[in-house]
């Protein structure tokens, strides 16, 4: 028994220093590994290449064909990019705040163009609209948004937007003058209504300038909504088609045609083409 105890003490005394040396070596190895990791993590990172600055604005103009007339317009837009799609796509996924100015002419659905009848005595006739009482023009100033609902970030791809806006509409009512055999240049009055619907008594229409000093202003408001299709192939270009509907209301009823009820609410469909640029 004494011999076994001596052997155990001898082995313990021999193995203990070896274990301590291994532990020290292990600690030193970890320290060196830690030093290596620190050197890698503190290495200088390559500089990032910046992409183009996001687009922030746009200016465009175009022509609009309405179901009751036509219009020309100018749009000023402020872009808000889709930064959540990454720097490269920030100016392709976007929403736009819009300020729009539009000048249009509203035509009555009963309007039909005719011709005067003095060709037999060598006088040139001018075309006119039988039974027309007033020309009706509108100047609209509206504010709204164009919001992207579909499309791709690739240049040249079509993007689809929902556009909606509303604002102030100034109705401009101008008397429609006709040249009559019996009365000369005359605007409509109830007492001479029969002359405005009798082609045999009409020579033709008067010039556009006639009646400009008699324009009547009628205030109103409007709203519109539609789909906007952007076909631009360049990053800073704008070529688009838009289709939608519009409604406008005026504080007074507007007379346009003989024997037709005047109205204050106008509703129409439209299609427009616009061209512009972004920056």
C-alpha cells in the first residue's frame, strides 16, 4: 500500500507542471489569435462609389383631349424618391407632388358646325355653330399627387401611376357673336332667338376678338383622377400618356346653346399627352 501511495504522489508531481505549461501555451495561443483578429477588423475599408444624386423636380406640358372639349396644361412636380429600394433606384420608384395650370374650352354636346350661305353673290362664308349662345373657357389651378402603383426600376420600362388633384376653376363665359342678314353682328338675346337657329338668316360667325370685353367670370372648383403611364427611356426625360375623369362645379349655371338647359356641374373623360424633363 505504501508503494502505491508513493507512485501516485510521484505521478501527480510529474503531471501537474506539464498541465500548467499546456494551459499557459493555450492562453498564449488565444492571445495571438485575438491579436490577429484585431488587425483584420481594423483594416482600412475601400471607399464606396457614390451613385447619381436622386431626382427632385420635374417640369412638363401637354395637350388634353376631353369628351367635351380640349385643353393645354403645364405641370410642376416635386419628386419624393423610393429610397427603400436602394440608392440606385431612389429616383425611379417615386411619388410626385403636383401643381397644375390648365386652360380649356368646354363644348356642348349639341354643337354642330354649319356654313353661311352667301356664296352665290361672291362673298366668302365663314363657319359657325348653329344655336350657340356663349363660348365657355376654364382656367384651372390645382394641387395633388401622382403616386406610383406599378413598374420596374429599369430605364425604358413603363411605370404606372395614380394621379389625383383638385383646386380652383375660373369659368370664363364669352358671348358668341353671329353676323345676321337683318341685324349685322349680334350676340344672343331671347327676343331674337329665332334668328340664331335659322341658317337662312346667318352670314357667319364674328371674329374671336368680338366680345372679349364682355367676358363674364364665374368661380368654381374641380377634382380629377386618372392613370398616368410614363414611357420615358431616359432618366431625366418625361414622356407620358394619361387617361381619367374630371368633374367641376360652378357657382352659376352656364348657358351654352339655345333651347338647352344651362348647367353648373360638368363631368368629362380625358386623354392627354405630355412631354417634359426631370432634374
